[in-house]
C-alpha cells in the first residue's frame, strides 16, 4: 500500500491514522462514560489513568495527522461531487480536526484544575496546564463532556455522508479511505 496519497486514493499513513483514531475515540467514549460512575477504588484510579493516557495518545496522533495532512495534502475531489457538498465536507473535516484537538486539551485542563498529577502510561510526567481551581474543574468537566458529544454528533453525520456517497451516489469517497479492495469503488469503471 502506498504511504502517500495519490490523486484518487488516500495513502497508507492517512488511512491508518483515520481508522486508528476512530477506534481510539470509541474506546475513550466508552471508558469516559463508564469510569465516572465507578465506586472509588484502585480500579477507578487505574481506569482514569488509562483514559488520560489514551487521550494524550490521541492528542499526539492528531497533531501527527494534521502535520501529515499539511505536508501530503488530500486526493482530488471525487468527480461529480456538487460544490455545496464539497464545501460542507471540508467544513466538517476541519470541525472534526478542531474537536479532535480541543477535546483532549479540555480533559488535560480538567485534570490540571483538579490538581491531579498527569502521566502518560506511567512513563512520562506531564505538566499542569492551569493551577488547581475547584470551579474551573467543574466547568471544564462539563465542557469536556459537551465537546465529546458534539464530536459524536458530527462524526455520525460525517459517517452518514460517507455511507450516502457509497450506497446512494455510488462513488469512490468511502472506498478510497478504506484498504484497497475492501469495497468496490463504484465510479472507477468497474460497475
Ligand atoms: C479525544 C480524547 C478524549 C475523549 C473522547 C474523552 C471523553 C471523555 C468522556 C466521554 C468523559 C465522561 C464525561 C462525563 O460523563 O462526565 C470523560 C471524562 C473525563 N476525561 Fe476525557 N476524553 C478525552 C481525553 C482526555 C484527556 C487527554 C484527559 C486528561 C489528560 C481526560 C480527562 C478526563 C477526566 C479527568 C474526566 C472525568 C471528568 C469528571 O470527573 O467529570 N480526557 N472524557
Ligand atoms: C470518530 C469518528 C471520526 C472522525 C473524528 C473522523 C474524522 C475525519 C476527518 C478529520 C477527515 C478529513 C480528512 C482530511 O481531509 O484531512 C475524515 C475523512 C473521511 N472519513 Fe472520517 N472520521 C470519523 C469516522 C468515520 C467513519 C465511521 C467513516 C465511514 C463510515 C468515515 C469515513 C471517512 C471518509 C470516507 C473520509 C474521506 C473523505 C474524502 O475523501 O473526502 N469517517 N474523517
């Protein structure tokens, strides 16, 4: 699989980062929503630590992904896509990138305002972003949760659009983000 994007396919780097981040976000949503209701115990502390470490990993992966996106660009627009759809998709993609950055950052602020130490998988100590502050902690915990649900809504719309392209418009939008051969690209002359 070519690592770089071509004019009609996402390359291996973009595909791997896209799907790895999707899987990690699903794991994080599940961990986050279940961990807050756990009774106080070492298990709860370990689950929070895991949530934070995976969240920091996502943050780093998204920075790498954005850097790669700026370096490698994107494949050409799928032929036949109306202008308004292209504009909406571009806005959606940048909104998702923004949420992918801001959601973990807000979690980092929640943790800092709570006054808890932060480590990445017990190996690297990270600094607090703000001083301990009870009110800020409460507010940012709400913001963190709100950002997560905004990402869920946008990601569902985004996935719906990808499925619409594949099944209704029958074009290559979804196929070119999946490993080659997983789906038949409907507009590549093989229908
Ligand atoms: C993309 C990455 C992330 C996602 C999708 C995510 C998602 C979530 C979700 C769904 C919750 C549960 C919210 C609730 O029901 O109250 C939560 C809670 C929390 N997250 Fe994250 N999170 C991410 C990154 C991080 C990071 C990087 C940190 C810290 C460095 C962090 C720290 C926390 C903390 C401390 C809570 C508990 C908040 C509370 O006590 O109410 N999160 N997260
Ligand atoms: C947490 C969930 C998701 C997030 C945060 C996300 C994020 C993104 C972002 C930021 C891009 C833009 C790539 C760029 O132009 O640089 C993208 C592209 C894409 N995503 Fe997702 N995505 C998610 C889930 C999904 C799912 C579930 C599907 C399929 C059902 C999907 C299908 C696609 C496709 C086909 C593209 C390429 C669009 C094109 O070539 O114009 N994504 N995604």
